[in-house]
């Protein structure tokens, strides 16, 4: 999937932004703190929630996107707005959920879904009354055409790449062996729905060439590294119960002139985050839209240089939408990829760098951008 353009309004929270072009494989949202950059990423993620059956109070949207086979779709809709003291946090209470006021899905000028409060049409045929709290894409996801749309919108992924115990998968040895047998080629590992760390383990265990590409790119950044590995955590306590106890997959690195492997709890956060970023570029499901908030967090200068280059050049099947405050990142990504984010009250403006008539060189453009952001702050 690739997002081509997007317009969003949240009537409950009281903010909106006009239609924005996101057709590039990389978009860098640049702006001062509080301008609305993170809000934009979260709103895009809300669309994935809607397509999976959730109701987002007061959200109004219009998104144009293309699927893996190049088919363009426009999906738009609006939920009614319920005041805060009327909202129930109990998902089982259908009456207090926000309801769809309208929803429309078109492709190549054909109207596939058209829904109002009075009627629902699918391929121009009337349908019976259905849940007003769920998107028709969710309800009709078993249909051959709608299934493609459902799967495409589910390729929106949010990443902050922090390393916490919660996002480290835990599996039994039996589970890992089953996965290793099931996914034994680079293609079926990459196309699987397994999480990133499990994918990295599978390519490591199956000794696939793509693992050595990731390792080589990591060593380009950290030249003191000899090799990396990822294995189930094995302490003596677990070994007797390995088939039944769920254990985490742990990353380790081997440095030159250091005799022992260094486990990830002793590795710098910048090193780990760099490895995750590199793995993501090589192993993410093709045609994913990856949202990265504050790309620079925990990264050193030596990491940023190579990773920004990889975002631009390495993988053309992924779309990245990232935010950043870091001058090095901004200065090293050509300004045609910048979207300058400003906010006045509840209205968020997202403009191309070219609208500001920035300098011809990267350095001139960056210096002028710095002045623009200083005025905003």
C-alpha cells in the first residue's frame, strides 16, 4: 500500500488538516514541538483501527491510496461526535459508541461502497441494516475486492523502536521450530505476519543471505562489531522445560578483541535501535506504510548518516512517514521530502518545502528552515 493523499478532521478533539500529498516513499514531517506532527501519525493509525471495526469519536477522513497491484482507491467517511461525559469505555456497550454518518469507497470511478444514515449500497445494490459503529470495509472484508482494501490498510504500522520487555516476543522451543520449518525462505519470511524480531530470528536460523546483508549494514555503522546473533534466552532453569516455557528471543553482538558475546541488556540503546531500523528496512512486509515518531531518538551521529541514506535509497517497496527534530537528519534528507508542519489553534498546516522557496543547496535550505521554525516557536 502507498498513501497518495490524506485529509483528516477530528471534531471531538477540535483539530484538522487539509488534504496533503504523501505520494513519496519518504515523508519527513518537520516542525516545532506541539505543531501536530505526532497527531498526524496517530490519526493515520486511527484509520487502521477503523478498518478493523473500531469507532473513532468525531473523526472525519478522506484517504487516497494504491494497493500492491497499482489499483487506486479513495476511502472517506465520518463518525458523529459524542461529548466526553457521554462516552463509555466499555466496548460492549454499542449504544454509546460513535456512529458512522457516511462512508464511501471508490476505485477507478466505480463506487464500491456508499453508506449514509438512511441506506447502504454495495456495488450499487441495497443492503440490509448493519452495525452503524463499524466500517463497511470491516464488515465486508471477506469479499474478494474489499479484502484487498482491508489487507492494504492493515499494512499501516507504527514504530517507535523502543526495546521493552513487552515488545520482545516469547515463544517455546517447539513454537520456534515450527516457525523455522514453516518459513524457510527469505520471501515467505518477509511476507509473513510475524513480528520483526521473530523474522530476524528465522533468517538467522535458516542462514539466509539477507541476514548477512543486515549484519554487514550494521557493521558499516559500528565497525568494532564482528557479528550478531539472535537466539532463545537459555538459562539453566529453562532448559528442562524448553518445550513448555515461553522464552524471549535475545539479540547479542560480538565485538573485535572481546572474547564473550554481549547480550542486548548490555548493549547501548542506540546500537539496538539501529539494528531494529536496519532489520525493518530489509524485513518489513512489502508495501507497508511505516510511521516513525522522532526518528532520531537514541541514535548517534554515526547511526543517523547511514540510516537516513537507507530510508531514501534502500527499499522502494516501503513508504516511511517520519517525524524529526534532529538537525542532522533534516539536513541530510533532501528538502523535497520535507513537509513543514505548523499549527494555528486547531488547524494544522502541512506544506511542501518548495512552498517556502528555500535555497538551492541543502545547507541553504536547512538554514532557512531553521529560521522558519524559530519564528514559529
